[in-house]
C-alpha cells in the first residue's frame, strides 16, 4: 500500500487551509461576485501556465475533441459556481455558505446511479440522508422555523454552488487520464472566456470601488487561493493515498468555520454545530468506507 509522503501531507494541508479562508477575503472585496470570479480565473490561469512552463512541462498535450469540450464546459460551470458561492457569502454567514457548498459530495452520490449506473450502497445512502438532515440543522429551520429572506437567499446560492460543483466533479470523471494541471488550466481559461462577456455587459464603472486594498485582495484570491493552492494540491496528490486526499479535503470547511468565528465573529448556533458535524461527518464516513 502506498505510504503518505510527509511533504505531500504538508502541501495538501496548506492548500486546504488556503481554500478555507476564501470566504473571509471575499467579504473585504467590494466588487460584484462575477468580477471577482473573472479575476480569479484569469490570474489563476496565468499563474498555472507560468508554473508549468517553469517546471518545463507541456502546457497542453493532444486532447481529443470530446474531452476538450467537456473540460471547457466544466470550466464554464466552474465560473458560474464561483459566482453563486461568492453571492452566498454576501447573504449568509461564511460558515453557513461553506456548509451548503459541502453538500456537493452528497449530490454526486445521489446523481451517480443516473449518470454512471453506480448503485448507492447502504452506507452511502445513510451518509447522504444524514448530510441532508444536517443541512436542515444548518439552515435554522429546526431551531426557529423559516430563516429571514436574505438568509434563505444565501442558503439557496450556496446549494446552487454545490450543485454546480457536483457537475464539475462529474464532468471531470468523464475525462480520465488527463494531467491535472492541464485540466485546470483549460478549465480556468474557459471560465474566464465565459465570464468576460457577461462582466462587460453587466458591469458599470467600477473605478470608484477599486482601492489599493481591493487590488491586493483580488491578487491574493487569484494568486494564492487559486494558482498557488491548485499547484500545491495537485503537486501533493501523487504522494498521498487517494483516501487520504479525500479525507483531508474536509480541512477546507473546518478552516472556514473556525476563521468565520475568529475573524468575523460569525459563530454557529448549537443546532448549526450539530448540522456541521452531521454534514462533514457523513462525508468523511462515506469516503472512509471506500466503495
């Protein structure tokens, strides 16, 4: 059995903690979610292209037409997914938005029988049901009935982002055997190409909202949260067992919950904590059990 490399473990832990902090950074960028998503895609793609060139690898190998279309489609979906997630951060707490977003693994499990003819095992079915119950706790319905309209909007944006992220995962499963860096460069480029005309058509002048701090935050989201985090993540997976990668991915939402409480003072209620444990716990148990 493959052993986990200590350097790879450190790299994936850092990448997950970086991703877990993105909601905090979004709160300090006074720009539209679509513009932030565009900047993230462009800066991230350029960084990864430079990184691959410095590593003296080919940026794009020969890819079949079908695979290229699927990757471009997944990139476009990724861009819209970012917009919905960034909007979720605007309308609800970072913790709630992140937990909604991490319903994506459950959505993949539920869609797998339809798309891949993969039966849902009893364990995965129970884990999916537990995650859905956890979502009710997080939403606040169990505690105090229907949440405020803005909170509902944030939850729906978060769940919408989860659905789209699940679509990205599913599309990636349809393009096996392609280098991870190559996939990501194509996806980030496609997301930028799709978002650019939308931003040009919908955005008015943003000059008044651009400050030195805003530029720094955008660069951090593009370089650190996208380019560097992806490079560290993909650079670590070959040195780790597949199950280890899957389990450590949940450092991301745990980091988001801790930072939202420490930095923004957004503490989960007791019911919210129960929901968080149910969602993250169910996902981890589902991964631990293999197929």
